[in-house]
């Protein structure tokens, strides 16, 4: 099975512009395993990839959202804020990443965090 990807736009502001988007990607968990140890393994692999593209990358504490443990990285690039979350499904078969990308000219870091905080709690494994 190949990775599946879906992009969602953040809500538009008062003049009709969206400050960014979230990209949800799911695919097989090639590393295998389940639970928090599988999430940690996925986080280590993701950190190596992110370090090439994101500046000021920092790992934040894991978050439990609707029973799923997510790793969380935060950083920025030239003109954008980025937050990267990842988890492994409870059965260990699949992994899910959610990458938030916001334009710094359209929203400040606090505003981006506020939008993310409203949306991430709606995540559920179906």
C-alpha cells in the first residue's frame, strides 16, 4: 500500500486569505511495532529528514490526542512556521504524520499555535 496524503487549508482571515495548511499523510509502518516505542522510532527517523528542511528545529514533549501518542517537532524556514506531528496506529500497522505549514507574513507563531490547538484534538483513528 502506498502512502495516502490529504491537505487541508487553515480558515480564511477577514480579507479571505488562508495563512497556511496542514498536510496529513498515512502509510504502512515499515519499522513495525506499536505503542510509544514505535512512535519514538518514527520520531527519530522524522527528525533526520526535518533537520535538512527546517531551521531552529526543536522536539517538544509527546502529546496524547484521543488516546494516540504523537511526537511533536517545531521549527521554521525562510518565511514559514512549521509543526510536525507523528503517530503509529494502535495495531502498529500504519503511521500518520501531520505537518502544519504557516506563512510568517500572514500569521505569527502564537496564532499558528492557536489554530493547531483547535484542530489537533479532533484527530481520531478510524
